[in-house]
């Protein structure tokens, strides 16, 4: 892994993912329509008349641009902050697993500040019969404030079902998916960060990995630089 020196949030992508990787990517979290189906930022940009670009901020083009016409809004809910939807996470992990020498050994971090964490067990889970990574259960909540959990199976890979169930709330038969906020393989070939306040996920890794992410049609992604601004004011094009 690259330079792991702590950096402030406002310092850019490097405040989330270490400096020193060959390349970086920004993966946009999709919005959803009334049925819960994903809606891409590209679709919303075409509707609103604003421009989609690497530093785009959703709040800049979530409403129609003057003169773009009166058309039905294509989305109902905006992209989720701090959570990479399961189908996007599964697609990403299929790529990540082939770009590490340790696909069976990964580290996962989950923010302890989620309101549901202290109200019940939050755990990594899968919808299939593959071995489950270790739990983020009640016992883990009494340990150090920084808690890492080592997964028996890296990410999801090809051995996991297309719609994984990650850390979530268990209430009866309900489980609300929550992706890890930070994870990387034991060989530190890449690092993935989904910051709790952002509607995008950032990845640092080899040039080959980032090229694979950018070319995968299941992901809506842009190339990123470690110094890119990630704050709400970074979109200087859509004003």
C-alpha cells in the first residue's frame, strides 16, 4: 500500500485512500427510482442538462437546468452517502479479487458511529453457502475504538452470490445492507474507501486495476487523482 500517513478529510482523495498507488478511481453510487431500481448519474445528467465530469457533485445537477424542458424526474431517491449498493459492490469485488495475490485474506473496517451499531449485531454476511467472514457482533463493540476484521474470503470474488448482504440491521427477518467503509487485501495491492458523508467510493491500486474498473459497464466511474477535491464545492463546472 502507498503512503499511509494520516491526512485531513479536506486534503482530497488522499485523505481517504493512501498516497502512492499507481492510479485511482471514483465510483459513483447510483440513485434509485420509485421501484428501487438504480438510476445512473449519466441518466440524471441527460435529464437535467448539466455536465457529468470527474469532479461532479450530485447537488449541482439534481434539478433541471434552466431551459432544459419539463420532463419527469428519472429518480426518486438520491445516491446513498457512505454506502456502496450491493450490486455495485459485488461487481467491484469481482474485479478486485483478480488484482491481488491474497484474495482469501482481506481486512474490513466499519464506522462505529452508525446509530444501529450499538442497538444490535452488525455483521458481514452472504446470501449463499460460502464461508462467512467474521462478525462485527456485540463482542467487537467492547474492544478498541479502531477495529479491523480479517475476512476468510476476500471481498466477494466469484464464490459469492451476485447480491451479497453486508453488515446490516437484523430485526426479525429484515436486514439493511451496509458496505464496509474501508477495506484492503493483506498484500495491500489496493484500498477501497466509502466515506460516510460521500455519495462516491474511491479506489487506489495498480493502473491495470483502475483501467478494469473504468472499463466495466456495471460501474459508473471516473479516473481520479489523489489530490482531487472531494468536498461539496469541488464542482466548478456546474454552477
